[in-house]
C-alpha cells in the first residue's frame, strides 16, 4: 500500500495542528498520514453545519438524498477491493472479513437510500370532542439538526456507514471523528459521498488532535444528536457533557454470555462459538466471551474448541489464508496476556493458547472455569479469549451470566426447545441468539445495549429515526 497524506474533509481552509501517522497494527509500518485538527477546526465545522441546517430553504430534497446514497453505493461497489484492503491495512482485520465488511457497508448505504420511502407520519384523531371539531392533525418528520459522530476502530468502514449514511438520508449535516487508528476508511467514504454529489457541508470528517478536541465536538451547543461508538467509560462521560436538549445514542461493549444446554449438538456449537469468539481477534463488542456449559458437555466442548483454535492461522491480515490478525495496539496484546495470566494464577485451566504469537498477535485462547472474580470473567476482554464455565443447574448459570452490569447480546444453544426458551427469556440481554453465536448481526435489525452497554437503539433504520424529530400540524377549517 502506497504511503500517502490524506487531508481533512472540512468546509473551508481549516489549519491542521499536527500530522498524525497511520500505522499497520500488524507490523507497525506507516501506511499514511492524516491531518490532526484542533478546537478551531471543530468550531469551523460546526458553524458551517449549523448554518446549513438553519437555512431551511437550502435543505437537500429527499430525492437528492436518495440519489446521492444510491450513487455512493455504486461507487463503493466499483472500488470494493480497494476499500477492503484499506480496512485490512489500517485495522488489522483479515482480508476475507474486510471484504465481508465492505459488502455489508454497501448494503447499508443502499438500505439508507430506501428508508425515506417509508418515512411516514401519523394522523392524530380530531373531531371526537366539541373542542376538536373542524380540525385535521397529522405529523411529519424533519431532520433533528447537526449530528456529531464519534466512531471506533474495529469496523472502520461499516461503523462509519452506520453513523453517516442515516444522517444523509435524514437530511442532517454530520461531522464525524473516526478512531485515530483507522481514519482512512472514513475519509474515503466521505470523499465517495461528495463524489456522488453530496455538497461538502452535509458530511465533514476530521481526526481530532486530542481527546479534549473530540469532547468539544460532542459537547458543543450546536450539536442536536451525538452518535458514539466506543468504550463505556468515554461514552457515559460524554453524555454528561452534552448541551441541554441534545440527544444521543451510545454503543458500548459487553462480555457476551452463552448458555450451552445439555441437549446441544457440539458439531454445530464448536464452529459457531469459535467464530463468535475469535473473529477479528475478539475485538467485537458482542464477541463470545463467557460460555456456560452443562457439566456433561463442558470438558468435551473445551477440548474440541481447543482443537479448532489450534487449526486457525494467525498472522498477516492481508494474507488470504489468515484467520486471526493482530490486536489494534501492542499494548492490547500485553493487557490480554496479563488478564489470562491472572486467571490461570487464580485457578483457571489453560486449555489452549495463552501466549503472544508475535508482538502484535495473540493466540486464540480457551480458559476452563476461571474464577468469577477474575477480570476475564467480569470485564470485556476485547481479545481472542473464550472462557468455559461448567454448570449443573441452568438457572444458576443464567444468574452468573446476568451478574455483570453489561447487557448487549447473548446466545443459547441446544435442541430442547423448552430449555432454550427458558434461558432466552431469563437472560438479561437486549438480543438473544438461539443456536447462533452472540456476534451475529445484520444492519437493519435493532442493536441495543442495556445497562452499561449503551443507550438507545442502533441499527440503520433506528438510527435514521433518531436523527429526526416529529412535527405535529393542526389545520383548523370550517370545511372539515
């Protein structure tokens, strides 16, 4: 990949405060540089976006938004392999998984182009009391205002699509800050929107020069809606900084629990759990982490999962044969190894893995029965580690699964329908997969974190609705 400099995508001549290098998480090689922008640039971007929203006569017509999004999807299809390679180089996701991400992103943009067709209001009944006679009332939907979006590294293109494309569809000017580690896919997508005909002011992108600058983007009084994807610590803090009246959606992480009933078919469970736990080196907010298995199956599941893990190829994410690539930073490899070591020292059995393959890659790891107090049991690992916990009583297993202040997606496996529904109804999660891993997602379904895992409902159609307000019109006429 040729090293280039990628400038900011703000309206006007904003001055960068520094230059930020983007490096491959696999080998640390620089692949590009981007502009680091400060507080003045944030103010300039929001001033332009706010002015665009306030000028109602200049709002983009719905037909124009649909045309832009449809054309953007076509442009993305034409450069799909380039987008996949770019995402792999900057984010470390294996190439075949990055290709799948690009396909999802293209479909997401098409989804956004279709949303305005069903964007209807409602009629509010009138004429049912003397005071409401001769009146007709109905609602319509309008863009909420300026959207500020702060994104995460682990899906460098698709997450950007989830935050930006619904804003375009809803008619909101959006300013997005991608993750420092993976800004290239974001900047590329914004350029494609503009190439497709979107005026610059309706989608701007910047890489912040500091956390304070990013916080300023979120807390500015001109922001009507904040879309945040990232850690719970940062997300909940930013929520406290929002201007009065600003709305938000927060997507945080989890430590996804899985219940494996005694009726489960392990030939189906093993590859599914492995995919859910080791995909993108476990750097997924709904990654399989805590697997509660009936004691009759627990040892066998752990052994077979270990065999599966040993066969996975670890290394260069640009290699077609690679199953597991690097963690996003060297420090994350060290952290994951520390957590695994602590769990083993406290009594967990190391079934497989438990070591760094290189400075940037960690072996897929299976731990058997770590203590509930271990960090691998109570915090999000965000690494390729799956913990197996044997149980005798399914309700006690469900209680352990529900014990954390995190609740995003969960899963249950088995062939006994009553047992599956019993567990699914009692698991504290926004979504429960049945005979599928917790990391399954399609982009038009609701995606919500409960408790500390988030606020609001993600998923493209739900984000689109959040980025609008409902206006009631009441017509008084003697002809009614």
